[in-house]
C-alpha cells in the first residue's frame, strides 16, 4: 500500500463514519427520553438480590421484558464495563467478568451482529484487561475486546446539552455503534462519593482531567447526555464499600450479591445509591450531586415511586 | 550465532508486549556484571577469555557485533577494502580506562556509562531503534484495525529525553563511522571492556597461531584483520587486540594460520612485558588521583540542589546506590510499561546524567509492577518482589491545598485519592457535601498516580534520596457487611 492509497482509504473510512454516525444520531435523538412509562407490565427497573452474577442478570432481564426490548437483530453493540483498575475480580475494582460473559451470550442470542467491549482504564490498560478477567471472558465468549489506551481511538464530539462540558473526545466504538449497554460496578469513590452508571461514562472519554477541573458532578451529568446507553446494568455482586474506587484490600469489599438494571440511568443510580448508603453509612445519598444533575438534564427520574420497580430475592 | 545474539538482545529492548520478560543476554554482559559484582558471571567471562581469547567481543558484546555489521556493509561497498598492521596504543587504551576509574570513584558514573559498550548499544536500541519498531507496529495496528482485527495495538512513541537521544545518535555516528572505516579500532583503543579483556586474552590458551614455516609473508592476513593486530612481516599477532573473528584463517592461502592451543609463549610474553610498564604507571597514577578527587567532587554534587528532589525507581535503594552501579543501558527505561522511567538530565547532578528517574507526565508507576527491578543487569535497581515494593517509599506525597480545585472552585474532584493505591491521599469532609484531599505521607509508596492525574498539579511526589519504608495502611472497620436490604 503506498501513501496515496493509504490516504484514500483513510478519507473513505472517515466519510463513511461521518455518514453513519449522523444517521444514527437522528435515531438516538428520537429515542432520547429513556424514561418511558411502564408498558404492558414490563418493569422499568429490576432490582435483584442473593444470586450469582449470571443468574441475577437472567432474572433482571425477565422482569424488564428480555434483552430483545433493547437491542434488535443485526445491531452493532458495545458493552462498556468498568475496567479502570489493575484489580482481580475478588477485589471488585472492575465489573464482574461472569456478568459480562453472560451479557455477551444474551446479546449473541438476540442476534447482535457485532459486540465490542472496551474501557479507558486508569491503571496500565493491559494489566487491567488481564487481571480483571474481562479480556479472557470476552474473548472466550466470542466478542471483540477493543483498546482504549490511545488517543487516536477517540474523536471530538459536541455535547449540545452540556452545562460545564460542551465537547469531549469520545471513543469511536461508542460513536460508531448502533446501541451500547452500560455495565458499571457499584463502588465507593473518594471524589464523587459513589461510582455507578453515570460515573462509568468517564471511561468513554479521553481527557478526564477536564472533568475534575470543571466540576466533576456536572461534567458527569453532561457526558451522559451525549449518546445514552439503551440499558444500564449495575454489578453489585461485590461492592467496594470504603477507600474506593480502588479499595486497598479485601477488607474494603463487601459481598453484596445484588444487581440493578434499567433503561433509566437516573433511576438505576438512585436505586444503587440508596442500596450503597446502607453499606457505607458515612455517605449521604443527597451529597451524590451528579444524580440530581442528571434528572435536571431529563435523563430520568429519581422518584422510584413513579416508575414500575420490581424487587426480586433469589 | 553473533547475529542471533544481537537480534535477541536488541529485541529485549524493543519488545513492548512482554514476550521476553527476563532478558538473559543482558545479564551476561561484562560491564553490568562488573557493576553488580556478580562474581559467577565475571569469573565465567574472564575464564572464557583466558581459554578462548576475546571471543566475547565477537559474539556476546552487542556493540562489537554491531560494528561487525557496519564493517560487513563497508566491504559490500568497497570490495578491495584493506586493513593493515598498526602498533598498539597502550597509553590511550589504559589512559581511557584510568580516566573512567577515576570518574567512577568520583561519582561521575555518566562517563563510564557513556563508553561501556553494552550500555552504549542499549541506549541506541532504546532511543533510536525502538521508535522505528514501534512505528512499524502502529502501522500494522492501523491496518489490522481497518480489517476489523484488534490483535495488534497501537503504542505511544515519544522522545524520552533529548540528552539520551543525542548521546545515542552520536554514539551511533561515531562508532558507526570508526567501524565502517577502521574496523575494530574503537574496541582496541577506547572500549574499557576491550582493554580489560585484552589484558586477559594475552594469556589465552587457544589463540591464532602463524606457522612460521608455511607463512610466505604475503600480508593477506594482515590486510584482512579488522583489529589491525597481525604483524605479518614479523609473524606476530597482538593477542590483546585479537577479537577471534577468524577472518585471517580464511584469508591465508598457505594455511599457515590456525586457531589452537598455545605452544611456544616466548614471543608473546615479551610483548606483554613491554606493555606492562606503561600499564603499571597508569594504574599507579589512576589510584593516586582516584584517592584524592572524590572529596572535592562530592562537595560539588551536594552543592547543586534542585528545588525538587528527583525520585529513583523502587529497588534502587538510594540515589547513591544508583549512581554507583547504573551504566545507563536504559533497559529499565525501555521496559517500563507506564512510561514512568526516563533518562535523567541534571536531576541527579552531572554524574547521574541518563540514569533512570521517575517522571509522571505520561503515566504513573503501577502498584503491582516490579519489572525494572527484575531486568536491571547492573544491580543499580535490585530485584524486589511486589510485596517488598509495597513497603518501599522512594518518594512521598506533598499536597498544596492553596491551588486544589476543591478549595479554589468549590467543586468535587478526588482524582488524586481515586488513583492512590494505599489511600495515602484520602478524601475528608470539606464544606457542604464536598470532600478535600488529606495526606498520610507515611503510607505513600511514591507511585505518582496523584501527581499524574491532578488537573492543577496541587499534589506531587518529592523523592527520597535514601528510600524509606512505607507503612502498611490500617484497615477500615466502618462497613456494614450484613443485614442490608434493597434500601429503597
């Protein structure tokens, strides 16, 4: 391949991406208000306790009406776990790999055309991918592990609804996919107090320092307006209760055996937040500001009474 | 075989994917072995030289093999290329060695590292060849990504230090030029390892021999000798300079040269005696100067104080230990997966130029990584386990509340505490629901996560000239481990 050919290919690919993403944006815009009211008995939020990650996922999806409610045959899907830290699954710094594997299987059965998994890690990416067990789980399940450690994987996008964050460099996998599923792990966080579905969006952007200098909570809420995920699945099988988000040792981790799932990001973070503040009583739910900020953006509701919540103990 | 050695050794510097985790060839190099005082390696290398001559210079030393490659190239372009015989330059050879010994004793290790052949090659590999290799990898990654495969991944290419780059480039040009035009002249006049091994190879058991009856003084061998050590007219070979390349054997149509055990030592002993005089004088003067100089220089080093104390990698024990042992081969720099280790400029003073220093502008030291300590061949970074690393404090955290965004902007942040693996920085209640960093420097392991991520550089790590012990963190007990419900 000579330079001219290379440039041509590059230009063609660029054009393709632009056309694709602009087409997709219209679709996304029309599906923006994710807080659809309860329809034909399907739950808006499923809260499951006392199971293993994979079986809690099955139970949650049963309540929500199956994965087919959220993705269609032939969709190009991205699954975005939290793989931020060089931690083993027992230390719960990252999303549980069994949950990711089960979710991939579900998406495959629903006819997804392509499933990519990535995160912009904090610690050295290859150590995070390896030690979290997610790289192995994804490859074993037959999905694609994508890299997020390199700036060229990110593209600058506008965030029209952003209050503090007007633009950000977002990973191409998110920009190019048809739909994405947000799979955070519930943890304590020194700055944001709690990290869950909304905070997990910091892993789709390149420059996170901007978030910290411009006001963390507002920026988190802002990035969530960019291209909302169709479904948020909160892994609370093991929870870093203190010294988060990394935790210093196993003594910071509680075996909580819970899972929350909803298409409504504010509702799912509200549920997870209330669950979390029982475990770490030092944290007040009201202080987790990015959740009300998200509600102000119209991303969902904090009023769990107003939606159809299903609680299941296995 | 020499090509295999240089290829594997170079790959040790280029490899970013961790294919070779423990580069063995780097550990059998003479220079690092001397600095790490690994007796076994030294004895083996010296014994090897006493038996086989300077075979080391032809098949182990990467700079030697590298020069042979240049030499081979030069013959491709100039088919009639001829060498000759030149008498030894003992004053120059031993003079360089003496200067280096004095420099080292005075804490001026930079000069030693500059001329130590393995380290000189290491820097070339790390600063010059590695970027090319990474660039190739990145092209491959772009192409494979276009085809939908994520098998290859892109890596960051950066100039680690201008000083090191310039030094590596100059080494390449100077050594390349000399070897292209003058064969192994570098090895036999400048190289300190060449001089030392040359001392032993004089007495080697196996060596080149000229059969005086068969030899017809045709000078063919002399013209072929890239070490300029065969005096065909007098049928003598200077064994201190012969690097056992065997070119002469093939060149001799009379089959008068062979490699084998020594029979008659008369002539060689004579040459050795001649040289000994000058050598002894050198050693004497070296020792005298070495004994006098360090005090003066140490005072000078102490005088050059920066506002920030540099941080040497965990395992290096102290700046002094690093200074004494490190020949700046940059194997640790090339292996550091987080791009934290950089060749120093003047951080450690003049003597420590190009030695590894921890910098957090591109990343931070991974809590569970001890790679640099595992690969160091010179004992400058001692091998430490991950557990030992967790209790080592090469530097400690300093927090400047005046510029912290929580204090200045009244917005939440916590990026520093988030990155701290031991909670030496943790968030404590501030105004409203906000939390602000608080430090416990005794817990700090100096990983630099906080400094790397802080958007305003309100936290940084100050190096410990002598590494301290990091205390183990106390366990938190304020967790509800049972009796919880959905909570909503």
